[in-house]
């Protein structure tokens, strides 16, 4: 059973793409479009409005954060499921479309690095759910539909990887990994709010570096898509994994 699982992981594109998706989610969280808003999101989902979220019970804040993460995760997973199914349906043209998507991802990565003012506008969703736990999942949906300039290009790259994977199941797995990378920090900050806010303050001083790193990551992913470099990298990774033997 362990050998079969090992072969399945080593043979598929998820071996490289899943860690990239999780890292992309973390970069999205650390981006200047999300990081400064974390305390506000946590205050909203706990129903405190403009009050200090530190006044709220930790359990309520944690529940609100989890519901918020579930809300945007549903949207991202549905998007990637659809993209993966489309990649399966268009398998005949997948190589050509993969290269087109790769060029698009490279362009988006360059845009993230340059960060021009006109590209930093976000799609405003004026409707807001009622503050509190009941509205937390809906706020997550609104958050995902805002397509902020920091999240949009990065998730577009994950969707391109989902298309390249060729199946709805694999594309869904990539979306789940991305949502874990983006959502887990929300939950961790909620679990230890005071320390989390102090850590966010430190990270905010490096948002430009995070933006540049995210853009370079997108360019690298785009180039791998254009050149079909994922297969070459996977071939290199299969060797060590294929030779790995468990001690049990």
C-alpha cells in the first residue's frame, strides 16, 4: 500500500505543484493587499465592528477565522475544479493552451514585481454580510471575489497549474493547498491574537520584498509552463523518491 501511494505521488504533477500552491497561498497572505487587513477581518467575523478584536473571546475569534477561511476556500476550490475539468476536456490542445497560460503567468508575475498604481485597484464588492460568526463564511466569499491585485495574479498561476494537471481532482488538490497556505495564518493569528498582531507588524515592514518574491515565483512558474519544464523537474525528482525505501 505504501509503495502504491509512493508511485502515485511520484508519477503525478502534484509532486512539485502542491508545495508551490501552498507557498503561493502564504505569499498571498503576506502581500500588502491582505496582511494589513487581517485584524480588521478578524474583528468583523467576530462581530466587533470597529472595536479591538483582543477584547473578544479567543474561541469565538478562532471559530470566526475558520468560517472565514472556509468561505473563500469554497470559491477557490470551485474555480480550480472547473479549470481542471476544462483542461481534461481540452486535452487535445492542452500543450498549446498551457504555453499561452504560461506567457500570461509570466506577464502577471512581472506586473506584481513592478506594482504600478493602475494595477493595484481591486474589484469592489459593495455588499457586506452582517458582522459576526453567521456572516463569516459569506465575508470569505466576498473576500475571494474581490480579486485584489495581490491575490488575483497568484491564484491565476495556481489555476494554470490546475489546467496543466489535466484533471478536476488534481486541480482541486492544488486549490486546497493554496487555501491552506492562505488560510492557516488567519487561524494561527486568531489563536494567539496579541502575539499574532505583533508578528504581523514585523512582517509588514517587508511587504515589498514579499511582493517581489511572489512576482519572481510567478515568472518561474510561467516559464516552466511555457517550456514544459515541469516534466523535466518531475523527472529529476522521481529519481530520489523512487529510490526511497521505508524502514518499516
